C-alpha cells in the first residue's frame, strides 16, 4: 500500500512499529475498512500479491470477492465490497497466526504432484528469505527500529558506462564525493529502480542477464540486494523468476574444498535440495545474487570454465563460470562490488552505480532515526549547514553514524547534561560515535544500574581507562590491516592481536558465519571501513612518543609515501616500515585526517584515561613541517594537507601556515563543497592577498562558489574556467568586483553564465578599478548580453584585455565591440578565434589536452564548448585572409570534429 502511494511516510512507519507483527495487518485493516475507496485500493494491491499468501486465505478471498480475484490483474471494476461483516471475517482470519505459518508438506509420497512439490519448496524458500532479510544488521541495539526495517531503506540506481579502471588511485569516498553531481548530470535519464535492474531500457534490444552494481563502502549495495530478494520473496518484484538465491563473497571466501553449484545452493538453502536440479533445467527461471566481489580473496579473471552444475570445482572457478555465463548461461546474475580495476567489465551486459542519498532522502532518514519531527528537522538543518557533515551524509551508513553522534547533543541539550558544542569536524563525529559504541560495550559487560540512562556525549576517563586495552589492540589490528589493504579477518588474525574469537567485542566487529564441510566457520570485519580507519588513527596517536621528529617522519610516510633516510628510534615507525608501502598515501587520506584530529584531542587533554597528554611543544615543529610541504605541494596532496589542518583545529598553527600560501593550484582537481569549505577555512586565516587561485575544471558548481565567496576578493588572478557555473555565479563575482577587491585577471570561460549573467559583470566593471583581463569566451552570451556593454565599459579605465570569442553574437553586436574599441584604444578585444594567432594556438593546445583527459573533456562538453567553437570557426572561415591563420583555423576545425566523433559515446 505504501509503494502504491496509499500511505503517508509517517503512517507507514507507525504501522511497521506495531508489535507483534500481526498487529501491523490488523491496524492497517482498521484503517482501510473505514473508507469505500480505500477498501477498493487495498483489494487491488492484495490481488497483485495473492499468490504469496497461504492457500486458505487465497481461497477465502476468491470466494468472498470474486469480482476482484477472478479477473486478470489490471481489470478490476469499481465495485463496492460485500457487507461490513465480510471485513470482520477477514480481520478474524488474518488475526489467526496459522494464516502466516508455512508448513513443509510431504509431497515425496505422491510422484504425480511434482509441480506442487516444486511450488511448496519455493514457498518455503520465500518464507525463509523473508525471515532472514526482514531487518538490517547493525552494531548497536538502538531504539530506532524504523532504521532497521528492510522495506524502507535503499538508494537509487543509475545505469552508467563508467569504467572502474579509469578511477584514480585515491580513497573511494573522495572519488565519489567529487563525481556525484557529474554522474547525475550525465546519467539522470538512466535512473532505474531495483525492479528495472534486469529490464531492458529503450536503447537495449535484449534483457540484461549479467548486471554489475558498483558503489563505495556503506553506500547500500548489500542492502539493495537484500531488498531485491526480499521483494521477490514477497511478490513485489520479478514474478517471472521461479527461484532467487543470494551469496556473499565474505562467506564464499571460507569455501576451502571443491564444491558444485548444487552443493553451494544446498549448503545455504537446504530446503531446495529436492527441487534444485529441476529448477536448473531452465536457467532463465533463476536469479543469482553475488554480493561483494571486491572482498573475494581470489582473482576470477583467470578462472577455469565449468559447465556442469554437479561438477565439484574450486570456488574461484565456480564464481568465474557463473559471471562469465559458462555455467547456467540463461540465468540472471547480479554482482555487487566496490569500484576496483580488477572487475571483469566485459562480462556484464549492464553496469549500474549507486550514488547514495540526495538531500531530501537525508531529511527522511533523520526522521526515521529520531521519529520526532522537530528534533529530526533540527538535526537535518545542522547537517546540511555543515559542509563537512553534509558531504558525508549522502552515504547511508555515514548518515547513521552522524545521527548517532549528534543524537546525544540534540536530545539532552536542554537537560543541562550537554556542555560541549555538537561535533563539526569528521574526527569529532567519529569520536562521538566511538563513545556511543564504548558505552554500549560497557553496558553489555556490566550490570551497573543507571548506565543506560546516562547521556552519551563524551567518554569519561574511567570509561576510557576501562576500554584502553581493547581500543589499543583493536586499533593495532585496524592499522596494520589498513596498510595491507585488508578488511576481512580470520580467527587466527584476531588471536594475533590479543583477542579470543569467543570474547571479541561485537560492538566494533561483525561476525560472518558460514557452513563449510558440516561445520560452522566465521570471519570478522569492522562495522565500516571508516571505523577501521578511525581506530587505526587512534592506535597511532596512542603509540606516538613526545619526540617531534617521530611525528613528522610518520606524516611524511602516511601523507606522501616518503621513507625517512635516517628513521628515529620508534616502534610505530619501524613496524610500519616493515610493510610494503607502494603509493599508499592516496588510500590513507581519510586515515591521515583522522590522525590529525585525534592528535589535537591528545594535545588538548581529551584522551585522559587512554594516553598521557602531548606537550604543546610539538606545535612549532609541526607548523614548520606544514609550511615546508605547503610551499611545494599541489593538487590532491595539497588538498589533503588543508584537510589535515582543518581537522587539527589549532588556530595558531593554521594562521602561521596560511601566511606561507600565496598561490593555490587546484587545476583539474575536482572539489566538492567540503573541499571548498576547507580551502576557505585555511585561507581566511591569511591576511595577505593570493597571487593565483586556480580552480579551473574543479567542478565546484554554484554551491562551491558560494562557500569560496568570502576569499575571492583577495585573489589577484582568479581561474573559474569550466566549473558548471550559471547566472548566479556572475552575480556573486559581480559583488566581488564591486567590493574592495584585488582581482586583476578573471577567467570565466566555459561556464554558462549567459546574457543575463554577463550584464552583471559589465555593470560591476563600470565602477571596478582593479580588473585588467576578463575572459568570457564560450559563456553562452547572445546579443542582449551587450545591452549595457558600451556605457559600462566606457566608464572603466583599467581593463586591458577582453576575450569574448565563441559566443552567439550577430554582426550588429560585433559592431558594438568595434565601437567600444574605438573609444577605448587601450582595450584589446578578442571577438573571434581567427582574429588572434595566440588564441588559435591556445585552443589547439587545449584540444590536445582534452584528448588525454576525459574529465576535462567532460567539462568542455557540459558547456557545449566544442560545438560553439566549431560553429564560430565555420562562420569566420570565409573572412580569413592570412594564410597562416587560415591554416590554423582549418586545423582547429579538423581536430574538434575528430574529437567530437571519438567522444560520441558520452563520457560519464
């Protein structure tokens, strides 16, 4: 009823919380029977899923409502149900728990009922799935039951051609955070639901049989697969699929001995043993879900083919044969994975990416979590107003961590318990979350009265002291496993770090059980990768000595992969150096930020009970270290240093370091709002001007520009090229130019500011006295964009160069440009590409760059830059007399035409 839009979200959640479970149905029936139209809608929905109720109920419904249940779906007439007593009977029948109970029938004794035997086994299989997949497994027993219900939590899917092999070697969270808006823009027409995952779209002629679903850790891949098989079992999805089975690669890793496909299925679903071979006779009836390929400990690219479902082979070969279509070629196979270069892309008919929550879904999640409208809205507003928290909240699991961390602050802020401000940095969020886990762990191991009622905001020194050994050993496991890129642990790994598997702190680690050779085995994993990174950073901060040189050498290693020539005596450093660290710094960015935030806590004495305070004497050498690095670093390494300063939260250090920054180059480094907020935080501590701020091709969008606005007036050269900026961006820049600004060169080319936007710029130039160069080529300007052009620039006395080529200007508008140039002899106006050899060469060089850089090409295509240039070159060709210019013009046309033809497949 909720999926059909007949229940509000609030009412739906209220029904789901009814206990025992049959009361959900009874409460719903009480509502639907009060209104005739509601009754009709209910019966319409019930008719669609009638096959999934027990036979007694089906028969009763068919006899009682023949007009509804004896027709084909979709042909229901608007006929009023029978007497009110009918509903009383229906409610009485549904209240009988026998109606919900599925019992195994002994059909083996009668060979003539083969079909019934298969049907009965599949009914039991569906019942088993519904029991297993009803709730989401977490690491905390919370009162927020709505967050655990499978029905209401999964994220949207988008079909994409993106190749994981093109991903830079960087932390996966930062990659997705930077690319989400771009993927949405290019794939919005290919948004699909779980129900369409195996359905061909308009551009496809055949049904996709093998589908790859990618997404970063915590984005909801496994949950989407749980939801998919849950909805199949309840009759909402894929009713043409006879049998669906689900396997997690975490469990498949434990398969040591050879086994057949039949063995694999029967090991997990013993109730299918008698009918599985019959189901496999027509593989098109099968849906096989393989969840978490990135966690598989074997490479499947070199697997051996097996075609017989009875043949026992190593698990690697079995998985390879299923994914490649060698085994059960007609079956539908859905594989999930984090983005990894080793994925056999060619094996899949369709690739789908999960992008997580959009802002409205974050609001819905806050409501599900807190269930109080005012409280949830306050938390939601706090999240979206903090760019760092907002930048994390699109990942559902991060959303849970943030809400958990904020809950104590917002729920007890009026009680007098909470004296600290809510967390603002990522480290502070995870510190609060870790405190929640520790309180939960302590309550689980202690019968101390009143523990559950204490506000969980900070951990007191006694709790930290009690948890010291556990946190240290967990952190050690997390750190050295992180360096080895290891996220799954076996019992022997756990024992190496001082834990016995039977006494493991379940609040921090998940247990994954699997049956193998008749025995139950287990594997362990941290609740989430970021929790592993946070605990790893905590271990390093706890292990750090007061020696400043140890700190800076560790930072060199973690942030840049620089091995010290003369390592200081240090257990932490020496043990780290024993591990091969080839190009690890990209993957350690989140870890290094956590480390700096926790280092601040240790310096400020907020880790008493875990480790002694660290003297403020370490701040001076740390400041010198940052200064030395920031002078020379660019791109991602510079960005990570700025984030480390942001997490460190030491104002004196930030001020001293910021004074060393006179140029910032983030050319072609995609910046999300959190990155922009970090850049603004650091640079606002600097009082001098910036010579250059280059954020060309950074895809900052209007949100990023709003964040950076307070520091733009101090930039002498400001590169804003190709940033998906619109009219509002021109309004912001206009205000900057009208202020007490120092901007001398402004590059706005490749944005879509349009005629209305550029008029704001002309207006600002009528009073501005600093700007000397303005580039607005390929910005969507038309004739009415020059309405105020001549009077505004006539009053200007400083502008020396205006580039306005690549815009849709008529001959009369070009005469206006000539007219202004006659009035302003000191102003050079480049109104066409053919009018300047240097501009032609610049664009030839640019096209060469586009060929090598898909991201840059994507931004150019987004602004229609290539088509605009080609259009203008074709108009200008007849006017060109200089042979050298004509030759370059023809070459540029040729290069752009070829580039457009090569990229017609659309880069996402």
